[in-house]
């Protein structure tokens, strides 16, 4: 869903900076924020933050005083119309308080990965489950048992099962079977089937989407929640960011900006792309709208030549990047090596100015090992970084510590970075 950029609640200047508590009011400067706070927002803001269950408070209190805040957590531009003031509209409900998320984000979890038994062509699922278990804020939340405590879902719940899975992985030394998740694949995505070879990136996307839907269902369902409220789930705090699509009319120079929610990035690696930086540069390169594809400019009231550019406006706290190695038809798989950095600087690929320059550190790599460059069969392995900085290769039930040089030499399919 796309929308125009929101504006400051006081001076109506376009901005993307939100109040750090309620995340519903927008400010362009600290001066406007201070004025609005004194005008009464300080009395309204905290009351709108919803903290569910005593167990959440107990778990978070146990974390206080031992954790440092992450370097950055940004607030993306809203997909909903700009906030009109307390007198005109209620603040949206906060499904998961951002200050609680910060504590989980900073939690230091140090554990050697636990192997998973291959239950028949399930390596694609095993690597994704390893990556999710290594995603610090999600793992910390699940280890505290907070989802099952609050879950009111009837029947099978993926997040409840994932919570049991992560707790078992952190308490076990011996490999175990994830059959309780694999046997309910169609509950995660209708396109999935038990015993079939599937795509790891597709399963990752379906798993994240499924968790987001569960979070929304607990609050009444997607159709009952406005877009701002949907941005305040734990899953959005972890994986959510925003893309900006900007079109500039070459005739009148008018700029049109649209924003779209993102949970991951898929970047092409065809042509001269030799590194992740090359792929991101290609992803954000301008595109000319001309000929039969001219842009309809409202100001010019005509179809005109225009320049379109896609960029990252708000970078997520956990950045998942998939390299488009698989092609349809007879073309198979792009099997060339694409280098990637341990620390990724996203500044060159961003359009937003309110986000602290995001610096990312690599913590998981997914690799597809094929035969004869085939995309329709092969095997998945992953490399994950433990809390102590050590890297481990996980090949289903086999877990082996490896050095970083070996990790960085892989032909990666998916890369996971955290702030």
C-alpha cells in the first residue's frame, strides 16, 4: 500500500520523524516536538501505550539495567493520512511498545546452534529456522515465552510452535526434528508442501508474513486495524522498513514520492554485478520513463519524460537481502560468486534523512549448493554467527565451527544483517 509523506503536527512541514513513545505524532524539528509536548502531548502519549500481560512486564524488568540500546531505531513514514491532532482523532493502538523491543534487540544471546534433522527435502526450512533462531530480538522474545502467554489463537499457531522450537534449540545439544512445523507447512503458506523441495527465500518470506498476520489477528485482524497500528507489531519492529519511489518530471521538475513497506530486499546480480554493493547500486539506479512508458505529470497535465528512482527510505533493524540467483525456464541458476561485506553501509542507497546512518553487521548466510547450475534441485546450508562472535556452519544435523574467511568466500543466496 502506498501513500504520501506525512507532515509535522504543528507546522505541517513534510517529515518522517515520529514521537518515540506513541509513534503516531510527527515532528519536523525538536523545537516542534518540545512545543507540542508542552501543549499537552506529555499527558496523552504514555496513556496510549499498551503493554499486554504481567508476564511481559516481569520479563522486561529482568532485562533492565543489563542492556545497551542499539545504535539506531528509525520510525518509517506512515501509510495512513497525517495525524490531525488529539482533538480530532484518537492515537492508534500500540500493539508492541517500541521501548520493549529495544530491550530484546540488545539482549546478548550466546549459544552454539543446535542441528536439525532433515525430514525429507526439508533443508530449505532448516536453514530458515536456524536464521530465525539467530535473529536476536525474535529469539529473545520467544525464549521468554511471551507469545504463548498472550496467544488466544484457536488451533495450530506458527509462533507458538516456533517459540517451542527456539526454546528446544537453546536447551538442547543433540539435533532434533522440526516435524511439528514441517507437518503444518500449508498453515504457513498455501504454496508449500511437505516432502517437496522449496525455495528458502520464499519460505522465509512466508514465515515472516505468517508471524505478522498472527500479531495482527491477536489485535482483531488486519481489516479492523489502521495502517499505523499495523506498523507497531514486534515483527514490523524487527524486519520492517520503507522503500521510496521517487519520480521527477523532466519538464517541470516536480517530485512525486511514494512509500512502500518492506520486510526484505531482493536484488539482481545479472550483468557486471560482482559484489553486494554493485547489486544495491543497480537496485537504486535511476530508470528513465520515456517512449511508450512516459509518466503522467499532474502539474503538466501531460505524459512527459521522467526519471524514476527506487531507494531505501527507512532501513530495517534486521535487513534480509536475497540475491536473485534463480531464473525461470531453461536459464537455471546464476552461480557466480558475488562478494559481500561483514559490515554493510547502507547510506549510499538511502533517501531518508531522519534515519541515523545505518551500519549493519552480518550474522547469517544461506547458501544453495546445486548440481550443474540447476535451480530445481540442490541442497541448502547456512552459516550463523553466535553471540560470542564465532561462526558455525549448519548442514541439517551437522554443526561445525568455521573461520570467518570461509564464510566470506561463499556463494551466498541470502544474507542477514543486523544493526
